[in-house]
C-alpha cells in the first residue's frame, strides 16, 4: 500500500488544465462545412456516408450540402472524398448543443431552413407520448453541481468515453459532476445508445423516478438519432422519441472533452469550456 | 475463409456432432443458426488445422429435436434460433426467449424469410418466467436492467440462501438493436460501419472479421502491409481493453490507486489507436480491401509509444500482483472447472483461465496470424486470479507483438481495388481473436449476390453462462468482482 501511495505521489497531477482543447492533428473529429463552393453535380460525400447524414441539393443552379451531425458517426470518409474542401474535418471538441436544429448544417443558409426543420421531426415515431420537459427557467439550477444518472442502451463505447471523462486526465468531478447510483438523487439523466424496444420502458421509469427539475442529455449519435440502427424493427431511433432532451452531444462516440462540454452546457457553465491559450 | 454449404440430413448431423464434440475430438461448434428459417446451419471448427465446415440441414414442420440435451453448448444458440426464426428445438431443457422481450408481437420472428407453416402456433409466452428456487429461507434478489455504475444493461436474478448464491439466472437482450438484420439492409460496401457498432470496444475486431469474410467471398488478396497494419491495430484494441479491465479489478478490490493509474494508462493505449487510425476506438480503419493509410512516421511513434507504455505499466501491474490482499481476494473465487468450461464451449479469457488452449490467433488465419501469433497466455486456476493473470499475460504479449510487427511492417499500398459485386450463393467466414475471445462473422449471399443473412457470434455469447456456473455457491458480495473478471459484452451478445 505504501508503495502505491509513493507511486501515485511521484506521478504528480495528471489533470489537463486546458479545458476542451482542439483535437490533435490527424485525429478525426466531426465534419464541418466551409465557404468553399460545392462542385456542381458532385455527390461523392453522399455516396460514401454510411448513415445518410449528408444530402446534396440545388438552389439557383448551385450545388449545396446539408449535413446532419445528429446522424453522422464521424467516420471522416466524406472529408476524404470531398474535392472542393467544402466538407472539412472539424478539430473542435466543443460540439454539444441545446437543440436538435443546431446539429443540422447547410451551405445554403436561410434558403434551406424549412427543409432543415423537416429533417428534425422526420422519423420520430411516438411524438405524442413524449412528456413535456421540466421548466428550467433558472439556468443556474445545477450551476454548482449536478448529479447524473447514466442509462446505457448502446454499444458501450459512449459509456467508456463517459468513464474516461471521469479519469484523472479529464476529471469532470472538478466541475461538480457526480455519477450517481440511483435516479432518486439524480438531476441529470445521461442516455447513451439508441434506446431500442428492450430499454424503452426501463428508461421511462428511470426518468419518472427522478425529481424535478430534470435535464436529459443524449450522449452520442445513437442517442440523438439512432445512428446506424435508425429505422429498424427494434425501434432504435434515439432518445427524443421517448423523452424531452435538453442537450445533444454528437459523435460516435463523442470525445471525453465533448461529453464534458455537453454536461457543462446542461449546467449552464459552458463558458468554462472556452479553450484558454497556453 | 470461403465455405461450401454441405447439405446434411438430420440423422447424419446428429452423428457428426456426437463425434465432433466427443472427448477424443478437438473440434468445436462455432455457431448454430438459420439462413431463411427453413433450415439450420451448423458451423463446425477444426482448430488444429485451421479449417471449418458448414452443414445445412433442412427443417421439416418448423421443428427438430434439440441438440442441447446432449451438447450443452447449444443451449443459447437454440433459444436465439427460435427468437429470430421461429424454429422450435423440441425437448430443449430450458426453452424460453433469449433476446427478444415482451414488447414484440407473439409471432414476430425478424430474420425469418419464408412463411410460417399455416398450422404453426407459437406456444411460448413472451412473458419471461425466471427459474424459481424453492425452499425455506431462499430469497430472490433482482438486479438490473439498469445498473448502478456506467455499464451496459442486463438483468441478474439471484436466488440466495443467506449470503450464498444458489442460482443465478441472467436475462439479456435489453440492447438488442437488430444489428444482424441491418447488416443485410445496407449496401455491403458500407456494412463495416454497422459491424463496428455491434460492440464498440470490439469495433476493430468486428471490422476485421467482417473484412476477412467479405474478402474470402471475393477471393480477394490484400497487401502484405495491410495485413501487418490490421494485426497491429487488433493488438492495440486488445491492449486498451485489458488495461481498463485489470484496472477495474483494482476498483472492485478497493485499490483505487491501481484503477486510476490504469485509467490514465488506457489513455496512452487509446493514443496509439489515434495514431494508427485517427480514432480512439479504431473506427473506420479496416474495410474490405485494406486499411486507411498509415505513414512511417506514425508507425515509429507507435513503437515509441509501446515502449513507453510498457515502462509505465510495469510498476502498476507489479503492485497489483505483489499485493497479498488482492491475491487472496481473487483466489478460489468465481471458480470454473476445465471440464464444464469445455462442455459449454467457453472461449477467450475464460477458457484460457481454465487451461484450455483456445486462442484462435494460433489456429485460424487472421492478418499475420497464425504465422506471428504470440505464445498463448494460459492459466489453470479457473478463478478470478487466473483470469486476471491471463489478461496481464496478454498485455505483455500484445506489447511485444506490436513491436515485432512494426519492425517488420513492409512498405507498399494499404488497399487494393474491390469488385462492385459479391458472387451469388457464396458463404464467407471470418474468425478473429477479439479481446474477449473467438469472434465469428458468417455471411451468406443469395442468387443475386446480395447479403441475405449475416450472423455474428460474439465471444460473450458463449461465455455468459460461465458467470452463472462460476458464481454458484459463492457469496453474493463476490459477484461484482467475479463479473468484472469476466468483463463480458452485453451489446455484442444482444446485437
Ligand atoms: S463523417 Fe459523418 S457525414 Fe461524413 S461520411 Fe462519415 S458519417 Fe457521413
Ligand atoms: S453513438 Fe456510436 S459509440 Fe455511442 S452507442 Fe452508438 S454506436 Fe456506440
């Protein structure tokens, strides 16, 4: 035991000081759209995308791209094939958002808004049954600390990255985030995975066991849209078919920094994630 | 490996299985499933010479007499066969649904392609009944599906007498997402992404097995460099999972220093994954035809990283193995005998910890294996200590193997051109030693060259029963540690 303590002391503090820094060079993040105009007639990205997250459309004879980060699994293949640099790798880890709409990017600006909205509701199965979200008028409800309950319904990589967010390097506890073992004393419900039929009832009762106000965080592409599982017989179409979602964290799985960014967003403390220059 | 579908009538199949699974034979069953619902397909593996055969047996009247009564290994395969195809294994000793829960309609069999016989009635209720242990003082303890920690969902029903577990029944299927069906729905060129999402700490092994199966159907040779890079990536994945699992043992024993150190070192293993593939989970790295390009500079950084990681791991693992308290906590707990492990067809870490040499890296073609396969890490204790020792042994051998592979990795192209179409009526098999053990992908194409059935057998599917057996007559407080020492996958099992 003494040896262990000595060893740990020798290792010093491993925790990163720079919160939510950009990804290192060569690491694949989510794609992003740039100002570079799209090549007319090109559909290279649409052809390689495994989850149909990209569509190409025409406005005034110009080719435009729409990219749904809520469906994207971040494989980076579209970045590799895009000839014009319209789609690029986005190195930021600060990717969490509060609404589903914000995950839909397009090069067409306001002209494509209506179609973007449509995409959000498309594929929702049980909209009528979703409980209304708790009112969170006080953004500071969980400003100092948040107790989070995790329900895993996916492939577990998202869970592992959430676990990593608690390790000595990322150390999310320093922001007052605690993972708790019961919904009874949880403020936040973090859901990973697409919530297929088998887990729907369990998820709803877990939410019901929490006291208001509650926030729901959809962690990972599966949780946002079903990801690669969307539209199958197991109804694995994402959390917002079942519960109201307050924060979406895209990625398959999202980087531990992105997870921390999402939780900070739920706490109203996202300013902490503004990367400081060293 | 490319397979022929050998038409085999039932009486012959019974004899073949009796013979193949007898003590004197070294063959084992890879999986049992169906293609359309009108037949059963049995995959028999010969580890000694690295070959496999596939027997296809027509099913009459939608039922056959269960194999589980003679060969315990089939007991979950047959339940899954019913769940997905509606084929009834008559006389199955514990016949109930395995993966599809009460929410599905009574006659819903998602992978069945042919009509059910008109007089067929599904007599098995969707409602799940647990085995009830009766007797004065016996009580039940239900745990899950949602667990206290950040782990996947599953339900454990303990029947206890005092502090002692008399029976444990495990109910899974909570994260059944329909992966096998989805794999037949997407264009086959994109199927590797779906295969990766089957169980993501095994993402690379799944993509690997998928690529081997597809390439065998296409008779496609990939480059030597790609073979090396695939093998390196496979060992990086193994390293990352073993490190966190050994750290998890630290958590459950109460040596939090060990687990936090291992959590940090897992980050270094993931950095190796980032280096080779740009992804911490090696996603999108392997696809049919090759791998993503890797520069020489990255390869030398990987080698430097491996040497540094070895140095960092040595003192931490030493502290765990020197710790008398930790050793005593693990010894003789959650013990599984070699004979039961063999009878139930246990694979991977659990098999190796019982003295079974079941490392498929030494048996079946996968990347640079068996040619450069490391010595297997085998223990005989069958307990938590033995399983942890197997993992530690594999950590060292993976580190060493990566170094050797990097040193010998030839220059050249990373990928070859892949044909547009798959051949008709072909069958392809991919076997990979994933972190948890033997992972099988079996692909069938139809007369149009479309994938009509895609079967995955995750090592956990064979191994879940091991927990029920090993924990019997142990204290309930020993369950978490025992469970951690097996570290099985729920999503890989549920698919
Ligand atoms: S990075 Fe996302 S959008 Fe691009 S091809 Fe991959 S899944 Fe599709
Ligand atoms: S989003 Fe990706 S990593 Fe997360 S559960 Fe789904 S498949 Fe797994």
